[in-house]
C-alpha cells in the first residue's frame, strides 16, 4: 500500500506540474517536463524552441545532457553528499537532476541569457541546494570549488578547448576530485583535439562504458562518449 501510495503521489505531482505549465501563454520558449529515476524526480525547464537563440545554443538541452542525467541516476553513489560543479550548464537540467542526492550543486556558464535560464530552472523547481554562478573559462575559477565536476555538450568549438581543459584542471584541486565529461562526437577531429588538450594539461582520462544507458533512451545516443578525468 505504501509503494502504491508513493507512486500515485509522484504521478500526481507530475500531472499537477503539467497542468500548471499548459495554462501559461505560448512564446518562443517552451516548458519541458522531464522525469528521472523511475519517475522519482520531476524537473521543469523553460527552453528555446530554436537551436540557436540570443547568440547561444545554451538555451535548450542537448543529447549528451539526457544521457548524463540517466547515467547519474544509475550512479548516485558518486554524487551522494558531494559538492558538484557543472560547467556550461545551459538551462541547468543536468545539475538540477543531481540535486536530490548531492549536498550542493553549482551551475556555471558565461552567457548572461543562459545564466538567467539556469536560475529560472532553479526557481521553477524550488531547488534549495542549487546555485548559479558566472564562470568564464578564460579566467580563474575564483571561489568556485567542488568535489565532482560534470559537463555535457561543451565540446563543439576547438578554440575553446584549451580554456575548458584549464578550467577543469583548476577545479580538480585535490587528488580525490574527479570530472565526468559527456560529449556527443559530431566532429571526430574536435573530440581528438580535446584528448590532446587533456594530455597536454597532464590530466589522466579514461572512456567509460555507456552501452547500458542506450536501452533507456528513445533516440540513438551511440555517438555520446563519457570521459572520467582526474589528476595524475
């Protein structure tokens, strides 16, 4: 009875959220409702209906982010009671999905509209342990720190890769820190350039298996790669 009551309660929460969203006026943005962890977690984001909006692609969630969210729910122990920093957070879906089992999540990005969008996700979902901070990969990380660094769909411009890797190295300040980077390989040369930058920065990395994740997503995500990055 308790299990059935919990399931009904969870479903009701989702239906209530959908009803509230459908009553809002239409715009160039749209609300998206996501469920994770066998419907234990519901998240709402406000995302652009266009691939590129306001000079950025960060106003909607992308393929590697979906894979990362599913992977994270299957690997909660990595994030349990840890401080997490997300790089290039976009609308904040990935970091928000970690909030139920992390002690604190810091969403970071550089574009002003993206930061506003991420803050909107935090507010919509009433996430008390998630904050949003500006972070320019070309500048020091400042006071931003955490135990686990995570990023998805941030490998697209070869010119940005050295700065991205330097930021990762800065945040990996202790031997027990770790970074998980999810990337859809759209251009093999760009991905290979990322690996070169990691080697040049003296970081260790290994590719982790994602084959079991593909069975839980509708779309083909075989091009998504996951790198575990640590200090040597």
